[in-house]
């Protein structure tokens, strides 16, 4: 939904730029493009947040494992205490029976001895009842701990499933990006070393094309050699419909020639990005909703030196290929 809106804005901006409209409308278009870039950056930050949340889930899993270990240990200690109390209960019961038998034997004996035995029997019986109550309390506590242990185990298993699903998706995305890099490198093999590089960074593929491979100085028209490279790239992108494509134009810090059709380096970088998108989509099945055209002007140089060589490196176009993360967001929402 956002990408469709961005493309519409870029098309409107392109029409406004090429129709000699007022500088106010042009400025508004530039501000909208900047807003679009900010939203795209926020999506990238969301991806990083997902990675952090993945690490937090792992930490929570470790805490739950430790809690389960403590609960199991407590359960074992209380089970041992229950066993000891049962043993004491059996001994007291045996003693009670012995005293009861003695009492019966001495019923006809001394009244004083009989009273002493009765008192002792009563104390023993009360002690026995007290032990029995302790056993009942301990039994209820153990039962509660079993329920809590099961709850913790179920929660841990649920988190494990969620964590494994996230890891599987992340690994799947990473493998898809690696495979895409190999396909792109293979398709553009003949152009590497001639102003084109293919690199992987932050889970994305960057296809960087120097100005000499695509455009003449100050031009927004892609030359034949650049068109050939872009068509080969488009063929790979057609086979990977889950990859979003951002085309970023970059210039050096030398101002455009006064009196030309270009307003400034912002204008030049955006027009070049738009020209490349038109070539990628021409006679292609690539869904335009996957594409974003943006211009960075002179403000993201790869080399800040003021030499001719540094400026040549800065005059480039970067095609950024990003995997679709909708399924990861869906897992987190569920």
C-alpha cells in the first residue's frame, strides 16, 4: 500500500519537474519524496527491531529454563521432606499402637500409671494429627507446584515454537538474499570491474553502478551499455517477485550547469533514478508496486575527498534489493 503511494508521488513529481511548473510545487514534491524516504528508513529500523526482539525472546527462554530448574529442584526437596514426614508419621503411629496396647494391659493396674499413659497417648495422638496436617499442606503445595511447572513448561514450549518460527523465517530470508546475490552476480558478470559491484549488506543486496556505466556527464539518459546491464538485472528480478526494489540516484558536490533543464543535484539524482526504473519495467512483468525511485543528491558520498577520483565514485546509482518482511510481521502480531 505504501509503495503504491510512493510510486504515485514520484510520477507526479516527475511530471511536475518536466512541465516547468512553479518552484513552489517542485519544492513540495521534493518534501514529499523526503517523507517517503523517511518512511522507508523506518521500515528498515523495524527490521532491526525484529532482530532485537528475536534476541530478547532468546533471553526470555533462558530465564524460563532457569525458573523451571529452580521449580524442579524445589519440587524434589519438598518431595524428600514429604517422604521424611511420612516415615515419622509411620513411627509415631507404631508408637501409638504400642502405647494403646500397653494401656489395655494396664487397665486394671495403677490409676496413676494409667493416667500417665493416657496423657502420653493423647500427646502422641495430637502430634500424629499435627504431622498429618503438615503432610496434607505439603501435598497441596506440591500439587500447586506441579500445575505451575506445567504452565511454565507450556509457556516455554510456546515461546520456543515462536522463536524457532522466527529463526526459520530469518534463515529463509537470508538464504533467499544469498541466492539472489548469486543470480544477480551471474547475470551481471560481464559488467563487474567496469563500474558495477554487487554486495550484500544488512540483509539487502546493493547493485552499485558508477555514472560511466549508465550516463553521460549531467545526462539523465541511460546509454546502450547501461540499458543492457539493466535488462539483464530486470530478468533476474522478474523471477523473484518477493523482492522490493529501490533505485537511489547519487551525484557529486559539483553544482549543475546554470541555465540547464536541471534545477540542482537533487533534480539530477531523482531523474536518473526514474530513468532506470522505466528501463527495468519496460517490456517486463515486474510489478511497479515493488519499485521506489529516490534521489540522494550529493548528500551520501562514498568518499568525502574533493578529488576528481572521489567525485567519480560518488556519481553512482544504487539499486537496493530488499526481501519482503510481511510474514515476519504477521508472526509477531499473532
